[in-house]
C-alpha cells in the first residue's frame, strides 16, 4: 500500500513537472512575442520622430516664404509663380 502511494505521488509529481515545463514554454513564447512587438514599437517611434522632425522643418521653411501661412497656400503660390515666370 505504501508503495502504491509512493508510486502515485511520483506520478503526480511527474505530471506536475510536465505541466510546469509546458507553462514555461508558453511563457517563453509570450516573452519572445512581447520582445518582438516591443522592437516594432521602437521602430515605429523612431519613424514617428523622423516624420515629426520633417514636419517641423517644413513648417519652418513655410514661414520663410512670403505670402504663405500654411500648406494649403502653397499650390496657389506656385501657380502664381509659374504664371510670373511664364510671362
């Protein structure tokens, strides 16, 4: 009877170990996915920073062009310049 109890205990321990191994693998997989997504986030943030810098640069240039106060003014200004150059 004690041998049967010991055998059941060993089997239970073995099952618990296998379950823990499975959970560990799942957690490792989750961690790898999270690290991958974090890397993608850093890339997106870097790209956003570059775009923000470009927008800031464009805004600075627009302020230096007479008669243009926003992006929407540019097509009309270019059209006027083309007419001026054509004449």
